[in-house]
C-alpha cells in the first residue's frame, strides 16, 4: 500500500530547518544560518539558485499570432477545436460549455492556452 503523504506549508522561520545546507555551493547560507541570521541565509540561498539557474540572456520573440492570442486570453476570449472565439464573462465560469462539446471544457482545464500568454512575458 502507498504511504499517504500529507502536505503542509512551512512557516518562513522553519524553511531553513528542512534544507540540507551541507550541499556544495550552500556554504554561505549554512554559515549565516549557523550564526542565527535567517535573512542573510535566505538571501544566500536565493543567490545560489540564481547562479545555478540563471535567466536566459535572450528570450525568443513571440509571433504576432501568439501575441494576439495572448491578448485575447487576457480579455477572457478563448477559441478551441475550430469553434468561433467565445468570451467568458466575469466571474470566470471554468465549467461553461458554450459549444455543447465536453472537449471544450477539457481544453479549458488543460490550460494549454496559458502557454501562449507565457511566451509573451
């Protein structure tokens, strides 16, 4: 039988207690934590991950079609499966099925439309 794992949020003051600060590159964070300087330890941890996973120097340019699609999403206008675009009123009703096609609702829940918006960031 699979063990059930219960997830819970950590209080900010407990984050460092669950991390293995003995890993290479975390010496500065470990030293700050040892002297009781939680803010400096967290800052060192942040800098470690920024060095380890830097932002790309350049990002790909979104096509005009992608930009237009992302702008439509920002106005709550969605189009899937070859159907005409549909405008979702506020508040957003994620289960609304304007085309009478359950696959439309499935497309909403897959959040593929979010990728278009992300490419424009």
